[in-house]
């Protein structure tokens, strides 16, 4: 008579053998890991001398920070100043909309101008304030067409702001010749300058699956 442990070992061995066969046939229901997204970095704010030279009109201060970064060692700390900080001669006058802009003409140049084949434009934003901050992220093509994406940055947390490029294309934006992008928070009712930490500006897309050649 076989010992109990010998019988148990024989059963486990048989079960393992059957499982290996089922895995090979793809019948176990086990899902393969999803392929990672493609990423094209546009600006990571790591180099203070090169990555912070966005156009500000003089109404936004930008500096590197080792706080609230999501990628690499540094983020950009942007402070959008208020209308009354330029009293008694505030400019541009009636409508106060401070913003930051990255373009082909800026010192920090937008080197990746063909966005075809990408799904989203992404930017990580940390709002250190006590209230949500509404903003508009605008992408402009070489023909002057603009796509405006409304965003909301919740307080005390990082928001992965993702702008749909397929939606931008439907709105007549030419993704093959992107000229600039800008970020403009709503400061109309703000009592203090609006602070935001920005990091890891990038394009994201689904992985390209190679087409199998027919035999």
C-alpha cells in the first residue's frame, strides 16, 4: 500500500502536468500583461537653464523645485501673479489672463511638432492650494487653428491632465504641424497668486502592434 504522501505527490504532479498543457494551449484564462504605452517626453523641467524659458509676458514666475515632482528630480514651480500686484498701472488692462506658452519661437523650443499617431498630451500638475484651480490648455497649429481643453486641478493632489488629440483633430487642429501650447489658469476671483507645480509634459500613445505577415 502506497504511503499517503506518495499518493499526494503523484496527484500534484499530474495536476501540474495538465496545467502546463492548458497554459500552452491558452485555455487557462490567464491574461498576458498589457504592453506599456508609448511616451515622447516634451519637457521634464530638469534643466533650469533650458527648460524654464517659457513665454510669460512678465506675469508668471517660473523656477525649478525639488518638491512635488512626479518624474525625474525636479518640477517647475509656476506662480501666476494677480492684476493688483501691478497697481497702479496693470497691464494688459481690463482682462487679466496670465499664462505660460511653449512654442517654436521660445528659447525652450517645442522640438516635437508632429503629433500624429499619438493619443494624448499629458501634463502632471500639483495644486498646493486649498481650492480647485480651473485652467485652459491651448494647442495651436501652424495655420493658427486652436484647440482649448478645459482642466481642473484639485487641491493638495497631482492631476494627470490628459488632452485628447483625437478630439483636437476633430476640431480641425493639424496634428502634423503643432506650433505652440499654453496653460492659462483662472485667476479672476483669486485672492492670492495661483501656484502650480508642473512636471513631465509628454505625448502618450498605445503600443504599435506589428502586423503579422501572411504566409
